C-alpha cells in the first residue's frame, strides 16, 4: 500500500512538472509570434495602437 502512495505522489509531481514545462513553452511561442494579441494584455494594447496609427 505504501508503494502505491509513493507511485501516485511521484506520478502527480512528474505530471505537474511536465505540464508546467509545456505551458511555458507554449506561452513563449505565442509571445514571440506575430499573431494578434489580446486587447487586455499590455503588449496587445501596444500592438493595436501601432496598427491604428498605420491606418
């Protein structure tokens, strides 16, 4: 029974670390892309103002 608790604990910890790593990579990829950003974010507002000035 103690072995099962250890496996579940380390499995959960491992899953959390992998999920966090993948989330950070996805966030960095989106931040570096030229896709339109959310109007609520700081860089999204800057992007929309630049686009409005060009027009």
